[in-house]
C-alpha cells in the first residue's frame, strides 16, 4: 500500500463531496420554505356578528358571518355560523357550530335542549359540553368582544 491517492479514489471522493454540496444547496431553501409557515405571524380580524340586543337570554342565538380572506393574490369570502349564549345579559359565550368529532355542522334544537350533530348523533349541552355520542371534546369557544352594542369575533385572515 502506498500513501498516494490513486486517480480513481480522488475522483470518487470528489464526486461524493460534490453530491453532498448539491444536496445541501437544495435542502436549505426547502427547509426554509417548510419552517417559514411556523414562524409567520397570523393576521387576525374582528368580524361583526350583530347587536347584543338580538341575543336571547338562556337560549343560543345563531349568527351567520362573512368576511374577506386574502391569501397571497387570492381573495375569497369566508362564511360561517356561530351561536352566542348569555344567561345574564352581561356575560357572553360564542360557540362554533362545527362538531369536534367529524367537522359536521351542529344546530340548536330547542325541544331537545341541546346542540345536535346530524352525522353521528353527537350532542352538546347549552354550554357546548359533550353529553352524548362520539365527540372527543366540547364545541370550540371563539374569542369575542362587545363594542358599541355589537358582538365581534376574532377570525384569522
């Protein structure tokens, strides 16, 4: 054995080094693109639902909302439904109408005294807690504020 590197060994090492360099150059932008969404700040917007005077005490009141959502160069109108509940007229709770089991829309049934999910017979009480069926957790509560006699909910834009 000699201490000299043969031409074949040199070319093998050089091509391995070149392949690693190319892989590194390609990996950096892909990694940056993948991690950018984690560190990107989400924009939020307050969406007006309606006047507080429309909310009935002790009974969930349904509000339908819409707002313009911008994603890069696309603009689309997002629509949704929430239920607002108050027991005393001063403190309010805003619940999503999306079932936490399979994402179906729930509705308030006055006769049953519960939110019912038509997909898998999930049931939630007036405060959104699970009382029957497969849902794994309560209905999502949405951040809200009362301003100038109107109810606003915080939505990601």
